[in-house]
C-alpha cells in the first residue's frame, strides 16, 4: 500500500498517518519525500481499512500495490537502489561492478593465484566460494568449512578486495560473518528456500540472490522480498529486513543443450523496469563455456546489467569445478571493454538506470 499525502501536508499530518498504521495495524512505514510525501506501508496491508486512512487530514489518495514483491518493486521505490559492499565499492544505479574469482576454493595456492589474477583483471568483488551446491553428490563440493573460510580470509588479505561467498547451510551463517565474508550469495538451487532467506533478512551484509533456474520473474522478486521485508509467518513485521539485496541473473533451464542455461537478455531491462534493486548477470554459468563469456558479458551490459559475476581460474584445465566456463588473464580485456560499452551508452543517454526508470513510469 502507498499513501500519497496532499501537497503541503504538514509533518504532524504525516506522523498521524504513520501512527495509525503502526499502532492500529502493527505494520511498518517507509517515508519517501520527493516534491510531495509518499508513505509506503510494509507488511500485509490487506488488514488496513482504507477509509480510516483517507479520513485523516492531509491524505490525498491510497493505492494498493498488487505485486506480491512490494519491497522489491519499483512501484514502491522509484529510484535505483545502490548497495555499498565496502568503502568505495558500490553496485546499482550508475555503477558497473565486477564480481570474479574461482568457482570454488580447491587449495590455498589455487585460490590465492586465482584471486591475484582476478585483482589484476580489475574485479571489484572477489569470489571466495567455500561451499558448493552441486547436481551430483560425487562432484567436487569444496573443502572442510573452517579450512575454506581460512583460505577465503587469506584471499581477501592478499588482494584487499571484499569477498562474496555462497551460503548453503544457514547454520554456517555466523561462521561466514566471523570469517569476514562481506557479501553472502544465495545460489540458484537455494533461491526459494524460505528459512535461509528469512535468516538473511536479519543481517545487514549485502546478499546476492541468484535467479533460480526454474523460477519466473515474479517468483525471483518474491524471494528478494523475503530477505527485504522482515515479515514473520504471522504477517507481522518482526524486524527491519535487509535492504542490501543484489539480483543476479543466470538464465533458466531450457530444451537447448548447447548452452548450460537459456539466458534471455530481454530479462535484463524487464527486471530493471520492475525492480529498483541492483541487477548483475552471470555469463559463466548461463553460457557454460568460456568461449561465450566475453560476448555474453557485452550483451548483458548493453542490455542494462549493472554488474557481471564470472569465473576466473588460474588453471581452468585442472579445475575441480566448472573449469570449462572459467576465463584467465583475458578477464582484464573483458572488464575494460565492458566498461567502455557502459560509458558509451551513458554518454548517448541510454545508460542503464535513467532510461529504464523512464520506461517503467
């Protein structure tokens, strides 16, 4: 629900509306001031008597949002959200952010060498994946947890870059945070596991939410809303929620067997129109072949992606996990060219953010 206050509405009138929502219905409000004041109601707003709000002085109109992913909806938050990952490292809005590194930590030498290669290429956030959710139990799934976290910390220290790591088991969350992991990633296989999403609503660290390979757009954004809302099972606002959500598109399963997943570049501007959240894309896991990564990166950026996450490995031929899709030193050329494409689009007024916001309106 969105409550539009009339032009010139006083602070006291705004506070009276907020008090009625919070005191009578136990919901939370978010105030947006842009010319006039708009109050966004958080929680299950169907319990609110619209007439009791309209009768209050200073209220112009009440609009019910039909999307089930209100917190993630651009209807609820018109401007692009920007997530600060670390001092000087942001994603969303006008920023183009690169996440890169090995698909999984295999050994300390492999991890450090790959991390330095990623840093030299110009990545902003370092992949330091301790645990992997794999299709087969016989595939490589990572080192013992504590050993992997120690190596992830060493990668961070060696490069000075913030790290992102996939969380599979919510019981490991505290260990990840204590080890200094900056960004928690939810993989495609966990993208609708509500207990994990609810737990991540209680932290402030940025969360990268992968697109589940069987999910449609609405399901994906609803998963983001789980993390953002802080709503408990009774529909009450139990916490403030985690606003630092980053969407990551990797495509969906299709009948095509030549690529790993079917990646529709049209999804990029569509998601940007529907949601204010930062959106990055993963050409490694969508294409499944390093020969496709470069051109897919450029296509995603041209379509409006605000970042790229891809695999960088020091020796893909010997990789224990997804070596076929990992790039090496050519990552530097890919990143620099993608940045030029982004700058060119910005220079002619087709930048990723402003144009989609206009289209959404």
